[in-house]
């Protein structure tokens, strides 16, 4: 199923402000909230779709990638089987990440999030692991066809000694005495307007609602250790220099069973010895001899997938551009392939032997060898315009 444009999902324009994007998401989230639509799968999917759109459009970096590359810039392979699964939100992810935009009043109107949100966690803070950014080099053939890459990364993973809980045993984990497991402390302050109630993260447990009396000796209570992990992921065809793809959940693990960070893959494009990239088009400069330009011939030229043979017509002029359609690179969003443009240049010998000079002298006065350029030959820019029209 084709994903909808994120701006379309939220019903905002590309020029919408951060506040407009936030308001549009809040409106949809209230409309399709699971507690307001019990058992309605369609409403649940719309709720998740809105959260995914908000996650991208509220983040300046993600928004810029989406504006430039569309969905391919967000999920890499562009399908669920490609190793890049977009945002892939679960209900708990949505409420833990975006619950704050409702100013703390959202749950009270809809049964405290039912079984999905922060009430089921007691309002506790959900830890998130940090992202890891790597650079991956691709040659032109890998860009043309996509690639599968394996990388080894030294990252934080869940401690196998304590199963990530940070304590020697479950008996060593207790409800925080300060916040009573809520992860928050409430203070009432007297002001000229009356009593004001504020809530903040519990200083004793860091918002987790639990404390550890006997930390794990291996991880020191964090539930994390450093280990080398091999990660395999796919890169879609048509990516470009500097493009960033996201492999969800493959970053550093979070403390004590939180949400993993992401692996951010930045594309580095290796140059080709003969072909030059211009967007999705490839450009090749072909030098031919004077005799081939006059008499015509065939020539082999490089392409992404090996050599191609082209025909040089008799009377070919220097500067002529041959266009081989769809022999360039694929568009990352699936809008077809670019072209291979062959820029022909006639090579003029710098030195002649005596016999060659005599032949040229005989031809020098020939009427047929005097320049008679037509309109296209005179105007290079008109020729280029015609080429790309």
C-alpha cells in the first residue's frame, strides 16, 4: 500500500509553521484516539499515521529529508522488507513521545489512554537510546541497483547478566519512595492567583518510578554494556551524496528496557573514472577522430552495467550530444531512470607527418571542407535547449 504524503495526512501545506503542524496533529489525535474509538482498527491506523506524519514534520532534519526525497528519504528501502521500516510506531511509542503536546489534559478526557498510554506506565519516563550515525560508501553500480550492506558497530546493548534490568534480581528493584512509582513529584506553590500545582521529574529515580538497591556488577545498574554487533540493512537504488537513511531500532539500547535509538546511514558516493553524475543523468565525454567524424563509425562507451555500442553518423560535429534514454540512474522515489548523455568531441591531431600533411593540403582548398554550420551548429545553447526539451 502506497503511503500518503505527510502534509496530506495532517492537512497542512508545506509552508505550515511548527505551531500549525502541532495543532493539526492534536486535532487528528483527539479524533482518532483509541479510547474514543474502541475496537475501531481504521481509527487506530489513522491515529498511528498521524503520529508518524507529526514525528517527521515536527523534526527539522527529518522534514528537510522528506521534502527533498519523499518517503524514500525516511525509510531507506521503501518497503517493509527492505530493512528500513519508516517510523514503525507502536501505541506506547506514540504516547511516550508525543503525549506532552496535549498539555497533560489529554488522558483525562479519554479514560487515561486505556491500555495504551502513560497511565499504564504510571506516567513514568521512558528511556530512549541514542542514535548512531555512520557513513557508507557506494559506487555507481550500487547506487544504480541498490545494495545490501553489513557493518560492525561497537554499541550499547542490553546486559545479558541482568537481562537489562540493571539489578542483580527482580527483588532488588523497588518502587521509588519519593514518587511512589509515578516518576513525577508534584509541588503546590502559593501565588497571588491562588495555589499553583506543578509536576516535575522525580529526582530520586530520574522519572523511572523504580530504584535499585543492588546494581548488577557487570553493567553497574544501567542495564547496558558495550558490545560489537553486526547489522545488515538495504539501501534503495537512486540514493545521492549526503542523503541520510534511518534503520529503526538499531542504535544504542536504552537503559532498563527503554526504546532503542536508530542507526542513521549517511551516503557517500564514490566517483566513477569515466562517468559523471548530474542528478539522475550520467554524462560521458567521447573523443573521436577527424576521420570517424567525417566517415562515421561505431564506438564503445561505458555505462553502469558495462559497455554499450553506439553509432557515429557521418558528418558528426564536435559538441554533438547523443542521448541514450533510461540508461542513467533510477529516481530514488521510483519516477523512472535518467539518461546517459554522450558528449562528442572531435580530436584534432597536434602533429602530422609529411604524408598526412600532404593529404590535408590537398583537402584544404576543397569546397566541401569549408565550414557551413547550420543554426544548431552555431548556437550551443540552442542545441542544449533542444536536447532537454
